[in-house]
């Protein structure tokens, strides 16, 4: 005779009901994840699933991101808003390895609202802690049923927080890719700004060195021929880094070259560039710059120092003191019109050396907190001024590296542009 189906016992019937609830909860969560809702909506679905399918009436989820704990979701009648309550220090330092009863942790108020705390891990990495109140009465009928509830909620929490963690990782990867692309664009823009060839003739030799602090720095230099006798050289430092700084400097260079093609006077060039920067940045960015126009025939140097580090002009030995080129105006882009602007003029003695630089060369500190400063630069120039320009630049970098408490890890970009007048 065929086997007859025996009726389920009360315990078996209860277990079947529990499994049906668990299956419904599992389907609800997995379908929600596949629908790609926001993290906030996913937490809400988790909340409603625990409440509707498992009868959990109190919940607080704490997640850890980059070592920081926060509570994205909490609910329950008569409990405070745990989203504004920090996770106890003892749990941050020593989270439980397995689900435990909250009463055993002796956390006190307001944690007495919860029955269990469940650690959630993925590949041995702690993702968060889930605090739950007592579940549906079917789960509290026996000790085995309570263990079943905690075990299932642990599995459900792993699915939820694992999905949230994976989505966060994907977002970080997308953001990192966007940052890398931004850096590539900024590097390309910056590389196009620097001149490919510098003057080196019977009248003058020019050499430049650029050492970026980050992948994309904020320094800039340019040398532009105005006519057969005159050329302009410029060293500048824009506030900020990245694509924004590179684009602003690109506008700066384009404006500079356009004005020079129009044969504008140096004072006009500086004033118009200031207005251009102010309009493009709204006063949020500024540029310090030094502009020099040298005439090979008359040996006259016109210059404007716009809030920049003072260039140093060293005449040949015995031909006079070092000249510090200060005349000019304030930094560019701070206001729509410069409140004052003076053009400096001087005759350059034969065999003089002119050093232009950005503050990364001088703002270097040793272990005692002393700054390399202008004095360190000047001392190096006085001792090594007759070196070929590339080697002179190497010597300056060697000395600041030896002086710097961080070695070659400089605090800022370094730009050096040197003119040797013959």
C-alpha cells in the first residue's frame, strides 16, 4: 500500500511557517537589490521586510566606512533616533565576533530597547552591526526558534550590507576613473602651456625647470617673442590644482599672447589679464605672476611683479649689489580693477643673472622649522652662479632637498626660470 501522509506536528507546522516567512523576506530583499534602488531606499526596504515578514519592531543598523561608524536606519516604537547616537566606544574597538544578546554587553540606556546585536562580515571584513528587537512571536516560542531568527536575520543583513558595500566600491571605482581622466586632461592642458623652445642666442640664454607637487600643479611659465628685439617672460602660480587651475591658466596664457600680438603696453597687458581672470573665476581664484619684457638692443628690462616672489638680479662680480624686483601690483583676479600698477624699468648689466621662481623653491623647512627662504636661494646663486643654467637649477634642487625635512617630498610645485644676459 502507498505511504500515507501523516499530519504535521505543531513544531513542524511552526517551522514551516517560519521558513515561508524567511523565503518571502529573502525574495523581497533580493528583488529590491536587483532593482538597483538608492542605498537609502534599500535600507527602508530592509526595515519594512524585517517588520512585515519577521515581526522585528526595533532596528538600528550601524555601518563602518573608512573607519567611521554611522547609523543610516533606525526605527521602533518608543526608541530614540539612533541615527544621531554614536556607537558605544567598546563596540567600535571590540565588536562581537558572533551574534550576542545586548543585555550581556551591559550597554545601558538606550540600548536596552534591543534584544540582540548581530555583526555582519564579508570576507572577514566587518561591514556593520545590526541591533534588533524581539521578532515575531513564532520566533520566540522556543530557544531553537530564537536562534533560527537571529541566524536568518544575520544572513539577510549580510546580503543587504554586502550589496551596499559592493555598490559603494563600484561608485568609488567610477569616481577614481573620473579623477584619473581629469588628471590626464589637466596634464595635457598643462603640457601644452609650456613653451617647447626657449631663447638661447648671443644676447641671452633662458632655461626653465618645473617640478610638480602633485600630478597636476598650479605653476606656469612662458616665453613669448614680441619682435626681433624684445621678448616677454612670465612665471605664475595659480591658486588651486587640477583641471580648474589648468583651464584658468590656459585662459591666462591665451589672453597674454593675444594682448602681445596687439602690441599692447605691459601695464595694459597686466590690467587686462587681471580683468580676464576676475571674470572667469568670479574672484574665487587668483594668480601671482611676474612679467618681464627684455630688449636685446637697449638691454632695458620692463617688469611688473603681481604679488609674486621677488626675482633676483645678480650683476657680474664687482658690478653692483643684488637687485630685488618688487615693483608692480597685487595678485591678479582678486578684484576687477587693480588699485595700483607700476611698471619697473632697469638697465641690465652685461653678464647678469636673473632668477625667477615660485614659492615652492623657498618654502622648504628643516627639522628645526627653519625656512630655506630667499637667503638660501641667494647664497646658492652667489656660490654657483657661473654654472651652466641646467646645472645651476640642479644645484638649487639638490640643496633644498638636502635642507628639506621631507627630502624630495616638496610642499608645493617648484618652477625656476633663469635668464643669463650676455
